[in-house]
C-alpha cells in the first residue's frame, strides 16, 4: 500500500477538522488523536461538552478500525457506549488512544480512552459494521 493510499484513511474529515482533531497515528496498532478544546467547546457548566468528548472517542475508534480493514471497505459505527469519568477543561490538550480489538468479516469492535494531563476523562467501547467496498 502506498502512502497516497493511506493518507485519506487516516486524515480527519470535515467534521473532525472543524473540531480541531489531530490524527497523530492510525495504524494496525491503533489510533492516537489530540484535540485542544477551547471556550466554544464548553457546556453551560464551564466544562468540555460531552458531545465533544464523544465525537473524539467516535473519531478515534473509527480511525483505529479503518486502519485494520482493507482500503475501500466502509466500517461505520453501529453502537457506541461512552463512560464519562471526570470533567475535561478547556485550554489543556486532550489525548485519545484507541484500538481495534476485533476485526471480523462483518463486525469490528474497538475501544478508546481520553486523557487530559495524564488523568482519564472518558472511555468508549464501539461496534462497527463491515460493509465491504465503499461506493465510488
């Protein structure tokens, strides 16, 4: 597989780019993504919105799974379970590590964990449908 084949699989799409997610690594060993939440990512209570954290977990597990399935195979999320451990704050980098723990012909499973300052903020377990070659 050439570098040009790999680039579209691991780069952020428009949604993740808008949220400022940076894919540092996405390969067979998993995905590593960073994000710097700002004031626009806070909820009314002044902490990072759970939707922002969920999107980070969703994106990271997606990149981990897509690094394990063949090029051109779609593997969208069909389930995500998120556990929030403690609040995240704006102004400090979030680090999300994810791994594809099972890659089958029909279903893939993944997990991810968000940390901030070395402390666990949230974690997720996901399932993905393997749909075969993507259209186009």
